[in-house]
């Protein structure tokens, strides 16, 4: 079987999820690799969610929120804007490549942007190949 | 009532847990009145073969400290599990991997290379590395195998209770021993500590809205004594650390480093602390945010100081 990138997408309910909806309603063609999880706000995405995605076998994680200034909860997306760069810095120390995690802003009217962001992310992750953590070997060892 | 049979063991640890156990002071006499120590490598001369000769479940309680990084430690963990009715994971290393768990940012080759070749004080022209077995003229010499990855005790054998801390504070140790002496043990799997959510609940510093423009390391500033350390730009892990210690570190102007592990309900202490620290950054400008984050020189090592082996990813991926 040919490997396809598995990407978990955390989409904010108020902008990006509707942007994704618009992309679908508009019958835009885009990569089918992002598994969408709807969250109330991009700030709902705890850093542990991203780690959990990788631990569960994801090859990449994309977080999409409202544009800065447009947050339904005033400043949730600013918290995301601070967390993701720190998370990426930490993930680099854990051996997870920068391109495996992305943060972008997609509004409810940006169906086309959603499609292009998803396509770009899919190609970046495809270029990196599958994410295999050292965990698998470690768990195997624990059994013996 | 016959006396309790108590065993104490150390695996990959520094010896600080033994100090922690002695910290209970005169209460040791109370313990000695009800318990006999049958195995304690740091203090009494009982050999591994003596433990091996004990019948299964003949030890009432074993306090096991240290993480598991060698085959010898794994062997002893399994043996003490078989011989003990109650196995207590004692201290940060046994519970969460602890400081030795930071080795999970590397693998065995990198660690051996550093320790036996690269260190400036090492003279090892023949590049001799530890071998598990070596044929000498006098016979075969053996060493335990050094594993790629450090694990916690509960990742190795079934554990009954956890006593957190580096080392556990006297009050926490006594809480566990008191429960044993009185025979009032909590449900299996309990992390024994005073019932406090986070270190912040015990910390007397004044807490306000947290807005930080710059982070500092402890040697870069003298903190003001009454305000929350995180508000002053020191990365204090109290906000993401199980309480019960009484917050001695922040009261001594030292930020909490997280030795009691994740609070109840939190699965990944480092990620939790990362979320908290990033959220207090006082900026909405991506470039300024980046320069503030550049101040944090070792986020993974800081956030996972005691808990990398029990984190979601458990170790770094080495290319």
C-alpha cells in the first residue's frame, strides 16, 4: 500500500471550520489527508493534544484559527500564536521536524485559502515521510 | 502483631531519596517499633542472593527509588515485585523517570561517546567502551546492559503506590509510612501526597494577572520576595506540578522545578507547563513573541525536567 500522510487538523469552530465547510460546499479540490477535529477555539488546543496526535500515529498536525483580531473570544488566538512557536521549539528538541506542525489563520470566507493551506501542508509532510517515534521500539522492548 | 518486613532499594538515582527517608527524624523510632528492615543496600549488608532466597510475598512493603536504565535495575525491580506485597514507587525517578530520565534526549551511543570519549578530562586513547561481558585471564567479567531508554518503575513492573518528590518531602514520606503503620492504605495506584491541587495552592506569594515581557534564568535576576515568580519572568513549574510539598522552593526564592510530577488529571506535565508559560507572554506581535521565546534556552529540558520518560512521547527521536 502506498503511504499517504496522516495529518490531524484542529479547526476553530467560528472561522476555520466554516472555511473548510465553504471549501467543501464550493466543491474545491484539495488533498484528503487532513482529519478534521472541530474545537471551540484554536486556544483550546493544548500542547498535549499535538503530542497525543504524534503518539497516536499522525505524521503532521495543523492548527487553524481566526485571524488575529477576529477571535470569537477576543484573544484566544493570540494565546495560540504564543504557544505554537514555543511548542515547535520544544518539539525540535524531541526530534520532530518543524514542518510537521503548522499554524495558520483561515476565516469563514476563505474556502480557497483553506484548500491551499491543506495542500501545502500535505506536500510538506509528504516530503518528510512518515513519522515514526522511537516509542515503537521502546514499547517492544518493554514486553520482553 | 508481628513486625512489618520493610525493604528499601535504589536503582538509577542519586541517593537523595535515602536522605529523604532519614528526614523523618525521630519518627524513625516509631517506624523501627513496628517494622524490621530486611534489605537496604545503602545501610545494611544483605546481598542480592539473600533477597532471591526469600519466599515470594514475604516482604510486606518495598520502597523502591530510582528509574530503570540497566538490566540489573530491571532484574531487581522484577525480583522485588515478586517478593513484596506492596511495592511503592518512591521519589521522582521511580515515579516519573526523574533527572536520569533526561537521558532520553539521547541514546546509548551518544551517552557512551560523551562519557567515555568526548569529555575533556577523559584519556581513553583506545576508545574502550563498557562491555556486558569481557574475557580476562582470570575469567569472564560481566556488567549489566545499559538500555537505550530510561523508564519509570511503573513502566517496568506493576506498582501499588507512588510517593512523589525529589526527594519526597518529610511530610509526604510520613503520610505514606503512617498509612502503612496504621494499615489504612488508600486505593491501589494512589499518588500519596497532601490533598492539594498544585504547588501554587501552598505558595504564599501574591498572584496577579500574569503578563511577561522577558524570561530570566535564576542567575540573571534577584526576584522580589512577595510576588509570584512566574509573574517576574522566572519559569516556575508550580502551576503544572502536583502540590503537597508545602512549596518550600518558591518560599526560598527558587522557582519550582516540578519534582512532584503532573497534577491529578494531567497526562503530560511538560506540555501543561508549556501551555501555561506561553500563555503569559505579553505580546500580540509574532516577531516580539519569537524574541521572548528565544530567551527560553532549553524548553524541553525545563518543562520535562523530571518527567520525560512518562511523557506522551517518552523520549526524543534520534535520527
